[in-house]
C-alpha cells in the first residue's frame, strides 16, 4: 500500500495483515554528486513503486526518507532509528530500508530492520519497455529476500 489516503483507508481496515513497512532512503546532493544522487533517487523510487505493486496488501510503502548526502552518518542513523522505533511500536514485524547509497552499509548492523542496498542503474536513457524489464527483474530478486524474511519469523 502506498502513502496515499485511499490506501491508508485500506490499511486501517486490514492492519492485521500488513506487517511490513518499507522506507526508501533517498540521498540528495546539491554539489558534485547531484546527478549521481538524482539517479539513485529515481531508481529507488521507481523500484519502490514496482515493489509495492507486487506486495499490495502485505506491505506499507512509506514516503522516502530524503537526506543530504553531506550529513554525518551517525545523525542519519539516529533519524532512521527513530523511524524504526515508531514502526516497530506500531506493530510492524518487518522493516526494510531500500537504498542505492552504499554509505548505509557501514551502519547496517546497527539497524533492527533489514537494509537492502542495490547499485543504482542509469534508467534515464532507457526506453520505458527496457526500464520496466530491468525493474521487474530487480523486484523478483527483492521478492525472494522479503519472503525469506517473512518465513523466518512466521
């Protein structure tokens, strides 16, 4: 389910079945890494849409957490841990973070949720058909990670 009013209505009616929250982590740089971070955000945003479509009714796709790439990682980690605490306190059994920013790998072990890092693919120069094929392939791989995580807890 997406973070839109109609999906939130559906979520509130079937909350007991939605046990997974996904928080996209979206870096922003206004300096030398501007295009690279824009590409990361584009890729993760498009991937998140496809992922939500596949697991509609099982996951809540949160709006992306945008942050300045120049921010200190300990501050970012602290912010994400606040999200994590809020989600776990609100009965989400599984929390996933999806990102193309490899900086998060350094703090992965400090998070209770699962970090999924995917290298950003340059989708901006692809036609829509090829872009969708690539995104579907990535989502199939992610589906396995989600299902493995669900099976270890259930």
